[in-house]
C-alpha cells in the first residue's frame, strides 16, 4: 500500500490517501471489463484474479454473459467501503479496529470461505476485517511476482530491505500489467529462487535478517503455500560478494561451477543457497576436480576461486577462521611434499585416498614418515598431521567438508607453485578418473 501510495511507510497511508490508493487499484481492475479472456488487452488482472480472488465479482461464472457496464458496476461494488451503518459490531481480526464487514477466501488469500460458517462463531459470516486491512490484502499481489498460476513474494524482518524490495516489485508488477499480453514462456529452472538471489545481490546495505521466499496460490484448483528461507549469513554473503572488490571477479567463476547441462549455474546456486548451502562448496570443488585433464591438470580458476571459497566457509558455513587456516597450512605442507615428485603416482595416491571409501588415515600415516625424512621448507611443522588437524579431518561432524576443502587447498597450493605432473596420456587420464570419483558426478547429484 505504501509503495502504491508513493510514501515511505505504511503508517503514512491514511484518510484520503488510503481511499485514493484503493481507487487506483480499482481502476486497474476496471481495465478488464472489455477483455473476454486474460490474454486479451487489459486482461492482466483478470488472469491474476483466478489465482488470487476466485469467485469474486471480477470473474464470476456468468462473466461471459455480462456487459462491460455490468462488470464495471460489480467491480466497483466489490471494492467500495461498506456503509458504516452496516458494519458488524466486531473488532478487526488483524488490528482490532472496528471491522467494516465479514470476509473470506475471495478477499483473504488462503482464508476460509464465508460459506464455511462452522469455522466461526454463530451468526458470523467469515473473518471480520477493517477497511484498511482488507485494502492491504487487495494490494498484496502488487508486491508479488505473478507467474505460472502462483504468486511469489519476498519477506524479511529487515525493514529496510523489505521496503526496497517491495517498492521494486510493485514497479515491476505495474509495468507488466501495463505492457499488455505477453507470449507464454516455459519458466526457467528455479526462477523464483534466482529472483530473490538477484534482488539480494543488488541491495546496497547490509542485510540483517533472513529473506523468505513465499509462493502461494488461492485458486480453487490448487491451494498452495510454500516457504523457504535464505538465511541471513547466506543472504549477506551473496550481497557482499557484489560489493567487495577482491571477491566480485571470482563470483562468476563460482556461478560457472554450479551449473549442469539442464540448469544454469546462477539458478542452481540460488536453489542450493536456499536449501543446502554446504552443497555450494561441494559442487565448486567437484567442478575443479572434474576439470583435471592432460591439458590443464589444475584449472586456472582454482587460484581465482580460493579467496571466495574460504570466505564462504567462514561467513556461511561458520567454519572457524583458525580451522580454515589450519587446513590451508596443512595443504601447503602436502603441496610441498607432493610437489617434490612430478610423477603422477604420489598425486594419484592423494586423490585416491580422498575418494569415497579411500583410506585417508592410512595415507597420512605413510606420508607422515616421508615428511620426517623429507628436507622440509623452513618455518613448517615437523609433524605432517598435528592432532588438531587430525580431529578436523576424522572426528569433526563436518569431516567430509574439511576433507573436500583440503583437496581444494592442495590443488591451489600446487597451482601457485606451478607444479605440473609428468606422465603419459593414459596415466593422466587415470588421475582424471580418480578426481571425478572424488568430485562426484555433478549431474547425478543435481538429479538426486
């Protein structure tokens, strides 16, 4: 309502401004009176009404037999403020002001029909609402993305973010409504999640609360309410990567690691950010491992991704900074050890030990002896795997994530050192196959 009224806060929508805003919304509905169907010019709100206001005076079953003046009269009656003399003696269910009428599913998305009298006290005909509250419900779809027979909206307890995103969405909805009918297109995968991700990244201030994606349908054919949340750490990290110079360039590289043949990277990143944030790290590392080949054993994006992934571990996965540094330091020791031999064997054994079912514990036990005998670089630990590092890799509840991060950090350290393996094409292909086993089949993972 505030966005439609072009004021800063809902408290400013009162008196004449409230009625003027309702009249504006009513004028939008009146654009439908000459439309025979939703795909005709002026039919935007007619199409939206089937998922928002079923059986309303905008879309009665007899609409096809009504003249445009009849349709106009019924719409204006529906949206008019009831005569105070007819108001029920009941408080508004939302704000406790005097209610102006009884309302149900036609006006309240997912509300009970007024025909279901057994859900209310005797003599009641639905839910009592005051005029400002029911008018706010009429305004609700302007702040939503309407497509595919469903309404999608963002909600957050960060009022500044909510104000900005609601105003932006209202403008987008008004533009769509005035643009006329558009050709139906198959929705892209995870389009709603991507919509939220793009809004978060475009926001300029710190996000202080999580961002919910709410999808609903009030249609008689399908009543739906589905919610999922982009938690505050994830939302703020996605936003900050668009503001921090040192991370901005790496973000497109991360996006590229998330996609499959069927789903673009940005869409899959959005989906995982909502549902399984840890998978973002897994798929990024899996992508790097899957690109191991004879031409470029360690992909160039490894070094580019490093700062971004470590930042993700700290800010989103809440890995302690000291533990992330432990993994990086351990990786430098392993890279120093592995980098002494350009043959494929030692590197192959490390990759194999980190695969599902691999004996990483045994590998460290064996290489710990080599580390003691090896002419170690200065200022490095005399112990290859200290107790604290051992606990992260083998006893921590996120041991698998730490192991995956270790693999990436070793690759990064080898790439920084300019290490390249020597060997035949067959030997290098064998390393690649092992790397794929560690990285996992991304497309199969996406399907699951």
